């Protein structure tokens, strides 16, 4: 699957959501999205987190701020398909086959109250369990299923360090300069 | 798979971790763990969140507070196996087959700095990608893989409402009293 994936984080509130939005951005990066757009307060926190992580662990996601409604409509016009993750949505397995055929996928993750319009503008409303839990968890499990687990071994360009999986302790490989270009 | 699963959340800091720890507890509940033990500050926030959700959406997880080291050692003595989720650990796929054979599994999820002793006390150190992201996401993807997606349709006893999956909007079923007992 070679789809472009971007994430739209709805309704970020400074202070209250600092860590949750940063976690969303880090998951989007680690699982291979190429961008995250943050709607709501622009406090620069997620950008700083991602900038630090990109510099050290390799070039991943870009972070931008924009208003959700204009973003959704613009993306739809450009042929992107919108997947809204919500506990009210259809079972994950039901739409995955169709979504996997798309080439440009925007994943909408909400905060507590998502406007009704989002349910209508979205091509799919998808649930990861029908229980209340976490937009971070929903994003991760959805991307993991969408990408069939291939994201787990994703490599990042221009990394300064690479973690080598190990049964005990920590193995960190410092990469030579010639690989950083 | 009929294993008992509990989660140990390491190093909760009041204020800073309020929402992240609550998300961990909600994921643990939604994906079918029977308990979560919180190490660190005891601010009662996760308990309140889970109490509210259990009452409305059905009886799930129990929340307790305890110190991590004693908890790990006590559980190990009682035959529980410890799975520590860490970006430094072995690939997820490598140990899943073995872990799935166990009957009592404690999943250890950390904050930023986990003591070296945890790596030694754990039966498995497992990574969900070797990139920095989110303990909430790691917990969700690990449980999802461990339970082979069967957790997605989990039913909860004594629920007052049930969400019915739907393509558009929200369908909430109010359950009759005879089903609440």
C-alpha cells in the first residue's frame, strides 16, 4: 500500500491537550503519516516535539495548523478521502478493504465533542471498539490495520540514531555522517 | 485466548499525566484488561473517569494504586508474566506467539524514564515500532495483536447504554433494566 496519509487533529486546546496532541503527532509520525494538521489553539508544542524527534530519529511528519472545516473541504476537492475515527462509527473491519484501495487518506481524530457536520463530510466513520477510550489509541490501531503491520519496521531518512531491537536493555546505533545527508 | 490481563502504569505525575494516564486506563478497559494499577501520584483522576465509564458503558476494569517495584515482584511470585512495552524492546511479532500461551499477563507501560531494573524484571521487553511515540498507542496495538482483534467486539456487563455501529451519526441503545442487573 502506497497511499499518502495525513492526520487532522480536531479542536486542540492549549494546556489541556498538550500531551494528547503531541502523542497523536508522534503516533502519526511513527506509523508513517506524512503530515498532521492541528485545528484549534496554536501553541507550537506539537511542532517542537516533532522537530526534536525528526532531527534525532529521522525525517518524518510535517506539522501544520489550520481550521478543520476549510481543511476538510479543500482536501475533499483535491480527491482525498476522509476517515473519521469515532466510537459511533462502523466496525473497523467493515470498511478497511475499501479504504486500503485509496491513494490519499485523511484521518480525522476528534476531541470530546465533534460537530455533526464531520460525520456527514467524512467518507467513512470508523470505530475502533464502540467504547470510549482514546483518540491516540484509535489512530494507532487504525493505522496499524490499514498498513497491515508494515509500519512497525518503517525506516526514517536522515536519522542521527537508530534503536536496535533487543531483548534486554537499550541498543542505540549512532549513524555515520555519510548516512545523514 | 482466555488470559487475565492487567496493566501497570509506571510513574504517574499529577497534573502533567492526568489525561495520558486516564487514556491508558480507558484503553485497558476497552480492550479487555481486568485491572490497572497506577504507580506514582495518587490523584484519583483515573478512578473517577473509569467509575463514570463503567457505570454508563458497563462493568470493566478496576483501578488501584500501588508502588511499581513491590507490585512487579508480588505478581511475578504469583506466576504472572511481565511484558514491558518499550521502544528499545524486541519486535512485536517475535514474542507474541509465546506471550499468547500465558494465562496471567501484566503489561508494564512507562513514562519517559523507566528504571533499568524494569528491563531485567520483565519476561519480555517488547517494542511497538522502535520510534518514540505514545504509551497509549503501544498499549492499544499490543493488546489488539495479543487478542487478535477479538477485543473490538467485547461486550460489557451491566451497561446502561450500548453504542450501535453506524455509517453516519450516532446510534445509542438504552438498555432495559432487566439487563442491567
